[in-house]
């Protein structure tokens, strides 16, 4: 049987643009993984890795116009958004180059022998080493930042791990172009081009997670697809770490005092956040807890005005569009659910934004309204109107894990008056990032960032954004009583490389 063709499709029309590739066979996946595995030693030197990452960033910027044009043709996200995303991706590559050069990520700890300790301590030197080939599953909604050259790839390469990417079917042409940029950058530093592998096709993704030379995987996508890969990773003869981002509701709690103080600002801010990128951000607020009464009514009036003026747009593909339209319809048909602004289909290819409202008490226990507590990917949110704070916190206690949780407080509550601190504490178990008096959309690439959360937001406690994302692709090793000449330079007493480390219990700077 002939291999299935891989087509680039224009989401604005649903028509095929060009055939990009064919879906990879099991034999082809094997060859790509083996080529990546063979490139491991070329990444051993940190200086080479950092230079490679910087060249990759420069290569993306040099090819920006063509890359953005192709990305827009495949995703309809628009040149402005995509140009900014490419810049973010290049920045992220350079940020990991800085991390590699500094060396603190190696977590070097050295203890000299101490015969007086109980029990006695031998000479011990601990650091972290790369796991091996990392499988990366590209995301639909961030064709640069969470795809071939995105955070999973950048952090894995920084750790010293070759990468094989399973291209997302929504942007296969862009995936091929970006992979070529990375391979050219690798070749410029004497690294085999196989250090960046790329495969297409659903079955290729399954073969990839099962391949015995794949040592870890990173995934951004749906709960269903991510859970299937996670289970496959765990079911291997040798299970591997699977760092998956599977979906998030990203609840927002608006207190009574905050609503009374700045209802119009909050309503407009919620509208902007839930419709940003046409609601296709992984941290889109999908549930907002707003008080009943006059202050909450003002929030909804502002939200209604802002959402009503939002233009219809094209989602990433027609499959996502159909799922969004069906999901909205199913939720809107629940008894007691109102649609102040009805979201849904707009013409043959576009969708319009909107929101639903429901009494919070309907969500307080298991039942048909649980559907409203599931992510609906696209420009839609659910507003739950609560009667008192107890009703709000009861609802929060029912929520699954999230990437983010947001609370809007009054000036007094923010200053320590009232129960602001208690509400913050109630949100902390729900998410990896707690936002106060702002909105969760927009995930800064920064050392202190955490983009992850309790299951099902992610399948691990790690982050996929920020410097500590590199930790996912490393494992610790301790050397005991090892002669200095046999040690890696980073673990020798002289520390000629200037690595930050803990030496005999003292943190060296």
C-alpha cells in the first residue's frame, strides 16, 4: 500500500495548498531515530550546543518572511501574531544558549571524603547528564513556539539531547522549512543534520513513542491524544518520561469587592483574554466565577459589549472548528444555561466569539453540567454566577488541575484586607501559575516561569516554558572515589570552567 500523502491545507478555504511529504513508515521512523541517536556525541560539548542554539535563532530570523508567510497560509493566525511568535522562539533559543554557557543547570555537587561522618562519606561528585533522544510532538496553536523549534526542542538540545519531531498536520510545510533551518545551523557547527529528525503521520507518532532509542517525550495537545501517548510511554518494556500538556480550563475568580470596584475593566479584560488568538491559547480563561447582583451584572454588561464587537475569525483547521461548534451547541442546550452572546459557526469557515452563563450552584456536584468544566477550544468561556464566597470556593474545589488560575481582588483585598490571602491559597492547589489582577494569556519566557500544573493540565510537575524546562531531559549521576583525570571537567576540583556548584556544602558563586 502506498504511503498516505501529507498535504498543507489553507484553513481559510479548507483547500489543499501542496503535498509536503508522505507519512513515515515504521522503517523510516526507525531510521530517523537512529540518525538522531548517532548524533549524541556531537552535542557533548556545551560550547558547541550554545553556539548551535544561537545559530538556529539567527537562522529563523534570517528566514522570517518566508516562514511567516507559510505559517499564515497554514494556520490563519496572521502575520503580526506569527512574527511575534517567531521572535519569541528565537529569544527562547538564545535564552537556553545562555543557560548552557552558565552551567548551573548541571546541578554540580561535590563532597570530599569525611571519615568522621556517620556513616562515613566517600568522595562523591554529582551532576546531570542528558537522557538521549527526545520525541517532540508539535502543537497546532503555536507553529513556532511549541513546534519544531519550540520550547521542547530548544530545552532538549540545550540538555544535550537530539530531537525527533512528529510534525503537527496543521502546519506540515512550515515544519519542513523550520527543520531545514535547524539542520543548517547544526551543520555549521559540525553536528550531523540527523540531530533534528522530522516525521509525519499519526502512526509515525505512535511508532516514535515506542521506539527503544527514544528516551523521553514532550507533547502539547489534546487530553485524548496526550493520554494515549502517555499510556504508551508507560507501557513500554522500558518506560520513559512523558511530559505532556493536555488541556486546561484556567479558572478566573472575581470577588464581590473587585467587581464593585472595577467591573467594566474586568469585563473588558476577560473578553480580550478569552478571544485572544480566537480563543486558541492553552491558557485561555474557560471558566469565570462572577458574583450575582449588581456588581456582577456590570461585569457581564462590559463582557457582552466587548465580545459582541469581536470580529469572527478562522480557527486552525476545520476539525477544530467542527469540534468547537458542536461543543458550544451541546453546552448551550443544558437547562438553565443562557447565551448572552452566542458563539458558533459564522459562514462556511469562520466562527464567532461568545459566552455562556450558568448559576454556580448547578456546578457544585456531579451531573450533566460537568461538561461546562471541560475545556472548549476556541473563543468561548463559561461564566458561573455565585451567590456567596462559599459557593465559589465549593466550585473551585471541584476543578481538575490547570495551567493557570486567576483571582481579581479589590485594592483593599490586595493590600491584605479581607480574605484575599485565603482565596489565593484556595487557587494554589489548582494550577502551576496563579495570576492576581491580570490575565493568564501571555506566558513570558523567563527564568521564574512555570507552565505546567496538576493533571490533566500536565502529566508531570515540570514546566515547558522557562529555563527550568531543561530539567525534563536530564538525569543525575554520582561518581564515587573517581580519580580526577577520569572525571568530566565540570566535576574536577580546579573548576577551570567556572561552573556554579555546591562544594563541600558551600554554594560557590
